[in-house]
C-alpha cells in the first residue's frame, strides 16, 4: 500500500526487487515501474529512483537529502 509509510523501501538492489515481484510484495501498477528501474540499472545506469509525484518537491527531496522521498534502485 503506497500510503503505508512502513511499506516503503528507501534503497533496493535489482535482485531484491525481483524477489519482491516474484513473491507478490510488488504487484499491480508498480511492477512495470520496478522492472524499468531494474532494466536501467542492469544496463549500466548508476541508480534509478521511484518517487511519489504527489509529494511536494519529491524530486528535490530524493536528490538532495539522505532520506529521500522514494526508492533508489542500484547495485549493492
């Protein structure tokens, strides 16, 4: 549930996200978003981010703070 703060993961590797998809932790409309991040990182992009566009200044929070506002995907 995206509104449940406890369900948010701030950092994840592609392998962790694959396991989340396989187990059903990531489902529905999040699957294509997560797969896109996995594909980008696996293709050489240093990191990819999934953020909630409904949050004010979400991009700035993700880029300029340690806590961010979404999930950063990168190799471990």
